């Protein structure tokens, strides 16, 4: 079993790694695949879920599995098309 010091060090490293990913997701270096999908330099794709009343940078990010990326891109296109249709109906 890990000591408290080892456990705390592992948590610190995990937090630093998560913050580095978060910084890259919200940077200009990330390739934007859709409105809420970005690909970072490692090739991983993340979905940004913005929460009402919070800053964009405080949004939740979720890693998307490679086999599901196309599904999420298609879903974003469908949502955009539906939004355009709804806007034109008024």
C-alpha cells in the first residue's frame, strides 16, 4: 500500500497532467473538428460541454474514443442543421 506522501505526489502529478490537457484543449493550438470537438497535438479528441453561467474555460471536457469521433462530428452537423431550420421557420 502506498504511503500518504506517495499518494499525495501521485495526485499532484495527475492534477498537473489534467491541467496541461485542459490548457491545450482551450488553446489556439487545438484543431477544431466541430463546434464542441477539438483534437490536441497527441491526437486525442475531446468534447467540450459548456455549463450555463460559467466561463468557457471552466467547461467540462470529456475524452472521446477514436471509434466514436465520426459519430460525434455527424451529430454536431445534424444539430447545426436543425438549428438553421428552426431559425428560418420564424
